[in-house]
């Protein structure tokens, strides 16, 4: 149940709280019964009134009150009062969180919103770049470079890099999501494998266009009305799409040869069972081996329309089961960097809270950031817990959507289409 206001101790006051003083006949120096505390001076003025508690309005506040545990630590005793039985943002499961988590939450929400805006812009550039390939010209590289260049700079920065899960609006063609996802994941893996910036950019460009040869079947290959022939032709051209894509990109001025090779080889398997060349092991380029891992993971995570999508946790397990098909170093590093609970995973924390992993910290993949459900915190201000800060907490298990109550699903808003983008963590 949502709570509009709740009682707190005056010792819990701090700047940024919106409070209401409900004491008939009491005069005070503030302009109204309800107001936001602007400074430590305001805190002192309220405490000078001799009140034991005031009412806090969470929706109008910039932060949460000081927790009861912090007060206990200062006074050496447990405080009692009408607030003790209220379910509030400082209730049992949140009261032990570090103040840094609470204070930085607004900044995290704003940074995540900014990342979503950059993602939407990048998606527009991906759509334009893919459209332009049919008529090869320098604009293809310009549009693609505007996506890949900034991502390469991000991966090579000295800051902690995050892989964020995006809740972008669905587009008509899922291939655009898939193209950007594979580019992000491939560049992440290329960076982890120690490749230089130029190679990371080439891999990003190739990954962005890895499926550009799909669906380009000459109309004359179809026999009218013959479904068997149509299915046969479609299967043949699916097996040929890496070659078709590589030929198309060879005609694009300035497109790197390493990127073309990645497009040609992204369906090759190290045991020789892939296509179109049935190459084995080291005969496959590094870019081809990297893109093969990212491609399978994202295809598993985001299946064709009508199929029930697995959770990111299940998709990662599926990749591990098929690891014999891929470069073992690439698979190991991919799983290590995204973690057992990749972005988009629904999880339960060790304090019993349920949430969704919203970003993977590539420096410590087992300690992602999790957006958690809490009935007393508005959805738009949902608490994001960074497990690199909250070291006492941990993910204890992955959950399926069916295991969550409808109100939790609505609050967390996990998307059927899982999309990724890259960002850097704020400096502390």
C-alpha cells in the first residue's frame, strides 16, 4: 500500500526532506505546515521546537530520512514511537543500506535516463546505416562511426564501464536491436581480450552489420505458389547470408577488411560445424570468434516473434552448454564480464528484496546494480542498489517473471526485448 506521509523522529531530519508539522496551536518560523528542509539551520530550527517527531512526505522529498540504525549507533539504544510499526522507506529491508546508496540514487536515475536517450539516438543511427548499405556510399561509415566510435572510447576509458539494459520502445524490425546488442557485446569482449582500439572499432563495425546479408533473396529464385521451393530457397540463402553481407560491405568505401571478415565468419564454429566455410579453430578470425559468441547469446535471449524468451540468466546457461562450439577464451571472458546474472535478470537479494539487474559492472560482474521493488517508493524514484557499495548484500537467486507478483512486474517493467548499451559509472 502506498503511504503519502509517515512519522519520523526529529533526529532523522536532514536537508532535502519535505515534512509537515501537525501540532495544533504550535507556532514555528516556517511559512506553512508543510515545507522542504533546505539546510542544517532548518533542521536545528525544527529540533528547537521540542517535538519528538514530525510527518515526512516521501514523494516531495529529495532523499530518505536518516535511518534508525544510524541513530541507534549514535545513542546506543533503540528508539521507540509511533513510527516503529510503519512500513516506510526506512523499514527493515532498507534501514541497513549505506547513506551513500540513498544519496546517490537520484544521480543514478538521472544518469540512466541520459543513457536511455543516448541509446535511442544510437538506434536511429543504426537504422539509417543499415538502410544505406543497399546503396554503398561514404554515409554508411559516417553513420556507423557515430555509434561505434563513442562506444570504443567508453570501453577504453579509465572509469568503471557499465553494460546497461535498456527499456527502449519496440521498433518494427528486431534486427536493429540485435545489431546494436551484438556490437555492444562484441566490443566488450574485444576490450576484455586485450585488443587495441583500432581492432575494437573494426569489430564494432563488423558486428553492427553482421546480418546485413539476411533476407536478400532474388525474387526470380522463387517458383510461384510453391511453398516447398520457397522454404528451400530461404534456407539456402540463410546459409549464404554471411557471404552476401561480406560482398555488400566490400563495396562500401572505407569499410575495414577485418569487419568484412567478421561478417563472413560470424556463424563459423571452432569444431568445423559452422557455415559458410566450415572453418576450424585458428582459421577463424578473432573478430569472427568474438561475434559468434555475442550473436548466439543475443539470439537466444531475444528469439523470433512468438517464441517464449528465456531470462538473461537462462540465456547465459544456454551459451555455457554450447561452449564447445566457440573459442573457449571468448566464452569464459564473456560469462565472466556479464556475470551469472546479466542485465535484465530478475533476482532476489540476500535481504529478501526482489529486483531487476539494470547494469553489469565490468570490473566486478558478480556485483551488479539492481533496481529493487518497494511499495512505498514511487516507481519513478525506484531505488537502484549498487552491490559494489552494498557489500553486505548479494544476489542469491534468479527469478522468472511468473514467480513475481503482478505489482512487482509492473513496477520493475522487464521488457520482452532485452537491449544493451554501454555507459561509464560516475566518479565517486
